[in-house]
C-alpha cells in the first residue's frame, strides 16, 4: 500500500517534536565537562574574599561531577550565583526547569537555590531556610521565555547569619534541566496531525 508523502512528513515531524519534549536545552547541565563560557559566575555581595566555585567530584547526584560553590567564615551577608542564558526561544513559550541542590551545612544560616528569569516574574526555589542539611533535594519551577526569546537560569548561594566562628558554607548543584512544557509541544503536534488528516481526506 502506498503511503502518501504527507503522512510520512507528518510522522517525521511528530517524532522530531516528541524528542524535543525530553531534550535538555542547557549546555553542560550536569557539570561533567570543564567550565567554559556557558556558565557565568558572579559574586553579588559580601566582603569575604574566600569565595569560590569549582567542578567537584566530592558530592554528586549523578555522573562524576557537580558544581561546588562556597563562602568563607566571615560574619555577615554574602550572595553569589552562576547563570546560563538560553536564547533563540519563542517569546511566551512555557518551560519546566529543575535542579538538584545539596547544602552541606547550616540551612538556618544559608540558602542554596535556583532562580529563573523570563517573561513572568522571577521564580525561585526553595525559599529562605528551605534546604535540608547534607541532602540532595530536587526543586522544580515553571517560567516562560521573555520578549527577546531568552530564559536565564541562576544557581544561588546566599548566606545571611554566619559568624567568624562558623565553618565555610558549601553547596553543590547537579542535573539542571530545562525542557519545553509538554502541553505546548503536544498542542503543536496535534495541529500537524490534524493537517495530515485533512490532506488525506482531500
């Protein structure tokens, strides 16, 4: 039986679109590769000179490496983050974002969290004090691409109650994922399938 070319085209498009549902849009999302230009590192506040980040094998959620960020033992406040900007998206399209985070010490004095900037108000998880000491936790968020077709993923370490008697504040981040919300892909897929059915009837 001869299969119409339109059916073959629609089938190919359907397979391609289905694969997009699970395709992670981030580069080096599990920090398995040496850091390049995909992740940018910024210290926002804090007078502490002993701040840093590194690829680490000490504590990982999966694979062999994770991102390690730390602040030293000075008293007071400190905030730092790494970020990756995903561009070329369709403005307003929705995305699901998740990350695994492990705060090594003192959830009452520091928070390690993910923040996503896009077309809506900034979203973040967990809220202050929401980490569990020395445990991997997965945090999930939703955000839309902004008017320029961009989505900004930030991984924060924020300390706010440490003293010089405390030890370093350390957090680990791994397996960050950004994917299109399945609903948006499936709606587009349904449109292609409907077009194929219409052409078969003609």
